[in-house]
């Protein structure tokens, strides 16, 4: 269970109630008692999140005593139950996303929501950036948006540890995420053209 679901519930973006099948609770309980410390921590966190959802007054929450005997796969069980109830599935799991799509069940993927909410910046826009460290190239500084997007600041090395006004030059989308390339505002004009 992803802890962000609580934050999403608190913002009232989810309408209706939240249902968790009993076999999911049992899976989390088994994980919480596992020998693996990471798995144990995840299981305990999942159970804690379910308990906090149950305590919430804003969104009705209940555990559903329904199992699907025809399959042992919990992901498929979730999709079948959601289809029966006419419900959507909230997940971060890529496989459940695909299974649900095949069965025409709506999926609210928290990771997709995170991507959709990334700040939009366009070339030519101004931004105020905290320069955290130096970049790979000479005179570059590196900063980050709140969502972790890297910002490369040309001529930003002199401003490490400070905030600087910069102009967006370009945006590069990579498999690892977005990189925003900027230039310190006014610095290029003050320096004039660089000598070779």
C-alpha cells in the first residue's frame, strides 16, 4: 500500500468509498511477519495505512470479505472484484494497470498522477533556482525542482549555495526523467560574447 493514497484522500480528489479485499489485508499481515526486514517494514506500513484510512472521517473505508476461488493470483482477484463492483483500482503496480486495462476496469495510477502534476516550464520562462552543486561542464551549476527534476544552470557555478534567477533554455525528456537547461538571467548579456 502506497502511503500517498492517504494524502490523495486528504485532498478530496477521491469520491466515494475505499474497499480493500480481506486477502490484501492477509497478504500485508504475512509480509509484516516476514523474516526480511524490508518486507516486514513494508507490510507494517501497509497495515498502518489501512488503519489510518479506517479512522478517516472523510472517506468511507471497509474491508471486503470476498474471495475468488478460481484463481490464486491476488492481482487478478482485485481486477475481477473491481469489475463486479463497477469500481476503480488505485495502484502503483504496472502489472495491475495492464490487467485492469484488458478487463476495461479503470485504474487510478498514483505514479501517473505524479507525472501529470509535474510543473510545466517552457523555454523563455523565468525561474528561481537554488544552486546545490557544480555540474559536469565548466561553469555549470545544478539545482532541483521539488519533484526531483534536475535543473542545469549555465554560468551557475558561482552561485552554489544561493538562489539565482534563471531563464529556461530547453527541456530534455530522458528515460530517467526530465532535465531543464537554464541560463543565469542577465549574466550572458553582462559578459558579452565569449572569446574563443
